[in-house]
C-alpha cells in the first residue's frame, strides 16, 4: 500500500503513503484553523463553505493521482452535500466512483488504497463504486437518487459526466412529479419526527422543521422539475417571488452560519443546537447579554425566525410546485371574497387585501367556518404579523429555560388551541371542569383576545403583564369594543399569572388565602375567564408541565373562590363553623358507607381539628374509614389514585424523628415526585401526613398497591436506614445552575416559620431538603412543591422540635445546611 508517487500536497516527493497522509492531515488542519479564525458574525458563510470544499477537493484529487494516476474507465464524483460544494467543518464527505464492472475489478486494490489514504489524511469519506447501470438501480432509493442529483466531478471527463447524467435521467428513474411527491412525503415525515418538544428547546439546525434540509429539499425539487440548480432561477419561471428568493437566501446563510459555528464549538459533526453549545456559540457570534435578553436568547430567536420564514415560504412553494405538476385548480367559491384551491383558502382578489384590514377578519372568519380547509393558499398567507405588529415582535422569541418549551408566538397559538378545545363542548380528561365553565362565558371571544395578548409584551423590559394590558386595551378600543369588554380583556392580561401563583405557592386550603384571591376577582365572571385562561396558559407552556395535580389545584381554588363569592366577601370568617360544616359533610359520607355515629365520633376524636379545615370532606371520609381498626401506636399507610396518574399517600403514625425524611426518601426511591405535602399533629403524639404525588421517573410503577407496600415496609424498620437513591441530574439541568435562595418569614398567626427555597431542580432534591431539616431537628407541617422547568420553588411551614417558630440562630443553621447540601459551589460540596 505504500510507495513513491506523484508530488504530494506539500509539493515535495513523498516517500510513503503514511508520510503523505500525515502532511495532508496537517495541511487540512491548518486550513480548518484559518477558516475557524475567519468565522464570525460578519463572515461570508458561502465563502467559508466553498473554501473548505476546495481544500478537500485538492487533497482528494492528489490522493487519486497518487493511487490511480490516469487509470482508464474510472471517474470520481463528489455527491451529497459535498457535491453542492458546501462543506461544513465536521461534515461527512461522500464520493462516487463511476466505473464499469471490468474497470472496478482491475483497479480494486488501487481504489482500496485511495479510500484508506483519504481516511489516513483525516477525511471521513463515505463511498460507493458503481457502474452507470448500477447507479440507475440504486437510484430507485430516493435517498441515493438525491445524493446523485448534485454530483460534482472531481476527476471525470465529459463522457463520464454524460454517462452519470443519463443513468439518473427522468426517462430512467424518478420522473419529476413522482420525485416531488416522494420528497414532499419525506419532508412531512421528517417534520413529524422532529416535532417533539425537546427539539423546540434544542433544535436540529440541519434536519429540524425549517432547517437547512428543508431548503435543500426545495432545491432538489427545482433541480428535478426544472433543471435549475439555484432557487433564484425559479423566480424567472414565475414560481417564486424575488423577495421570497432573497429571504430564502438570507435565511440559508443565517442557518449555515449557525451550523458552521456549531461544528466548531462541538468539535464533532453535531447538528442539534443543544444547551451544551448554545452559550458558546452565542459568544462566538459576538452576542452579549443586555437588560432585555440574554445573548443566547438573541441567537435562538434568530434561529426560530429563520426557521419560521423557511417553513412559511417553503409551504407556499410546495403548493406552487403541486400546481405546476397538476395544473392550477379553479377556485371553488366559498363566498364573494374567498374560495378553495386544492383545499387551500385563497382570496378572490389578485392583490388581496385591497382595501383595509377588515378583510383580514373576513379571511379568518371564513377559515373558522370551514374546518375542511387544509390551510392558507400560498398567495394569501403571512397576514397575522402585519395585522398585529406586536405579535410579529415576539415571533421566534424564546426564553433560556426548561419551563418554556415553545417560543412566545408558538406558545400563544398553543394557548388559543387549548381554548378551542374548551369551546368544542367535549370534556377533556386533562381539564376536569373547563367544559363546565366555558358555557358560562358571556363573550368567549374576549377570552381569545386575552390569550392572544397575554405574553405579547415579553422581551421589552418591564412587566410584560402590565405592558401587554396596555396593548390589549389599545387593540380593543381600536376595534370598537365597549369599555366594559375592553376593561375585562386588559384585566385578564394584567392578572394572567395571579391564579397560577396563588394555587401553586400558597395554601389554598387556608380560607384567608381564598378570601384575598376572591377580593381580587370581585365577581364570578372574572373568575370564570381567569380560570380558563390559566388552564390554557399552563397547558400551552409544555406538554410536560400540565398534570393532574395542577388541574386539581386550580379546580379547587376555582370552586373555593366561587363559593366565597357566593356567600359574600363581607361575611367574617367563622373557623369553628367551617370545621363543624366539614365534620357534618364527612359524617354523611362515612355513614353512607355503613358506619354508625358512635364509631364516627370515636374516630373524629382521634383526628386533628385542623384536618377538618384543610382537607375536603371526601378526603376526611377516606382517612376516617382507614383508621377505624387502627390501634394506638400502630402505623397505617394507604395510597389511592385521585386523578389520572396522580396518587394520594396517607400515613398515620406515632411521631418519630426522621419520619418525614423517610417517607420522602422512599417516594423518591420509587420514582415519585411530591407536589404537595401536609403534616398535621393529632392527639396522643400521632401524625397525619398526606402527600399528593405523580410519577416522575420511568421506573415509577404508578400502582397504588405497590407503593403502599413499599412505604409500609420502609416505615416498619429503622428510619435512619431509609435513604434516597443518588441519581445524576439530567444533562439539560446542568446548564441552568444558580445558587440556592433561602428566605424565612412567619405565618400570619405567628405559630410557624415559612421557609422559601428557590434552587435548581434535580433528582432527589426534596429528599435532600428533608434530610437538612432533620439534621437541624426541625418539624415540617406543610409543604408546597412547585417546579418550573429547571427551577424549583418550594415553600415549607416548619417549627423547631418544640413546635415554636425558628429564631435567628436556627434560621442561619438551616440556611447553612441547605446551601451545603444543595449548592455544588459552596464550601461544602453538595452531598
């Protein structure tokens, strides 16, 4: 395989293949380093891609000359992306050797030497050796056909080029229409494959929706259909507007710059713009943080906008290609202004909209009235951003966190989609009472307007809720809404986070919390609208955020507030009356299950009075019946399903040090996340612990019986031996680290301390917190667990071991213990 050959890449005689490959590798590395230095926000990306392809061309031609010289009957072509002359820093290099069977056999050893030499030179070569007839046969696979379509000669005479062109001509394989249909189907399937939410946060620049592959697909279609290798040539054919062609060229360069930089910062052929690389790439592009946006958010907004433009224009062009093959369809009139062309909604006027923006409302009204419409026709699309300039400003805007899986504009559309689900009249198991509330809305369109404007002011600086309310008020006034309707929409936008915050961060079993929220509502109508907006908003943030616990929480707050509004806000809170009412409602449920009053009274006497204020009657009835046969000093564990995959865990036990930590650790070991915990002290030193949990890991069985057995076994032994399983944090969480924030307050009655903890989420977090509390000999009475993507915001009611609020020294001791356990950058590494 080694031996003398022609002049090598350095211009001196090579004594061996190894020496030649080492020199070629060094010179390619030097060329790559020069290109990396030239890379930046103003770099001509087309020039960089062409220069890298040229450097590789030179090495391959010289390797060919060294191994094969001017061997007759052989030709070398670059195919695939390399064939286009676009070569990214870490991209594969695809080659085709065109030769008849006899030539292939005669030069088999030399070809093997050539490919080995290319690899030794550092080129990741993928190759095929085929005759023209074999090319025709292989091209029956559209992937092979696509690669051959852009073949570029490296060492090939005119006859070889003509032979390859003939082998893949439309007369032999893939006529234009069939090729178009196959590539369109492939594009749609690829979009579905990459439509997962993780791809919104860490998009694939090459293959994701709106990525470079979409642009390549349009180019392949144009090349096969019209024989043009540049989309600008499609302009002359009348299928693409000059501004559209310019936009595609601009976004191709923007996406190409991102992909080139991603290869550089990753050091490998990475196509997904993951969290590992986003900040590094933003820095390479010269972006900086400012008061309104992080550098990484600016970069990602640029990507999402590019992808959206590519998708929008490609959708139009696909329609036009379809009309080219099948003929432009006659419009089927729907009304005087609009009709259907191949199922797409088209304006009748050639230069629509001709008069004013009210025609846009007519467009959407027609679309809403005809659910069979496939979408907007290519000559009718792209109006929302013009109609609402503020909406255009949040197009593609992302937030660098794990809570918001969509860009602001995508999230807004998801919110409106959820509202459309409420309007369908069909119960949705995700929302337990939304279908009951929706019919009560006086004007449902006001809710849609609130959904449209609720996040429209993000990224401007200041409170986006207040700024959005101003936008909403101006829009409503300009469109002639009454002052009362305008006020309701603006109020909903301004308050759209209030119900979520109240439900997730406050104790909604506390009548005073509900009273304050009811005072803010003021009336039933506002409550109805805000409840539905809150459900749609949270569920539209990410498919993983909404769950049965949040549904139950919001429904409980809604129902409690509705009741308080009905009874009157002026009525003083009568705690004793509330407890007595809960007792009677609970008694009725237990009596209906076959228990007599004497038994019920005996069990009520063993339960804490606070339980009748904090729990719903059906919870209290369940607990009462569970404890009928429990003797003093015994431990009773019960688990039941309450909604969807949500489980309620009840533990009745003599109070013991470490009990709360042991329960939390056991739940964590079995893959459950705690969303709410309530710890009540009963008579005779007993505890009534209630947890609402959801499966948080794939290994959680979701079976109440299994979890009940696991808890009973864990609590039957030494509590000190119960430990949470140590698990590594998911990769994404490692990129959102920040120091924990620990704050203390006192409950309104002065009996307990409030611990507020904000820190990065990770597996086993609550178990570590429980151990920290135990280490400081503190008692937990209530816990509210809220997770927003990578951010955990937990609230605990705690006391010392004598049931007193924490003094200053105890607070500082707990703060130090929490930081030691939870902050990996603290002096004591996180344990």
